[in-house]
């Protein structure tokens, strides 16, 4: 009987450890995705500010293209 209890406790500990390991892996994936989304959102805000969308109707097409090219070079997109 003692051996059976020890065996069951070991099995419970092993399955609990496996469950905790899998849950921590999923949490890490969610943190990584959240960090990526935050970086993308920050980058999008910077680009929108650089493109100056409020005054787009006051610019000519060539000026808009020059502004887009400048913003892409400023933020490292070639």
C-alpha cells in the first residue's frame, strides 16, 4: 500500500510538471507575440506621423512620393 501511494504521488508530480512546462511554453509564445505586436504598432504610428496624412491633399504627387521615400529611408526600409 505504501508503495502504491508513493507511485501515485510520483505519477501526479510527473504529470503536473509536464503540464506546468507546457503552460509556461504557451505563456512565453503569447509574450513574444505581444512584444511583436507592440513593436509593429509603434512602427506604424511613427510611419503615419512621418507620412503627414492630414496634409496629403495640399501636396503634389511628386512631393508625396518624395515624402514616402524619405520616411522609408528614415526608418530603415530600403
